[in-house]
């Protein structure tokens, strides 16, 4: 039999959930194509290995390698395009052969974190040895 604390917490959660859905309405869907400007070294690096690499180079295919990222997100492919958001989070190489990476991050747009329903990406170009441009097509659910 559930405890009184659990029952109270459940009732409170359901009340808040029901009230917020009634106030906010139905979710809207927006499709976006954005570009992550990823810098892996230098003074303005936006991705680092945790803990830092011993030889100064990042190894993305090593099993267990963990990285923290804070990439600027632009609306256009160009490196000097206006920044519209930040991609903040971490990723971990989770396959023994280095073939898969688990990605956990938030897109922070105007100081509001958004929920991404679907996300696909591909590396478009390496403009230098430490800069990659990653195109992301995403579906955003919002009120």
C-alpha cells in the first residue's frame, strides 16, 4: 500500500501537470536546420576531453572517451554567421570499437532550453584541423 507521502506527491504532480497542459495548450512542431561550429583545440576550444588528453589531441574513437561541449550554433554554414544558440552537453564513446557515441546535450536558445523530438546530424566540413561544421536537422516541440 502506498505511503501517504507518495500519494500526496503523486496527486501534486498530476495537479501541476494537468494545470500546465490546460494553461499552455498543445505542443507545436518546428523544423530547423542549424550548424554547430565545433572547435576542438586552441584558445577558443568549444569541446574538451574529460579529463584532458595527455598528448594534446582528442581521440573521439577511443572506448570510454568523454567530452564536454559548448558549441556556438549558427543559422548558416559560414563560420562567421550570427550565433543563434549554444549546444551544451557531453558525449561518451560507448562502443568498444569506437563506432558509437552517446550524446546528451541541450540547445540553449535565448536562455530557454528546448526539447528536441528528433535530431539528425552530419559533419559537413573541416575548415581547419581543429574546426568542424556539423549540420543538424531537428524537430523542436514547443508551446
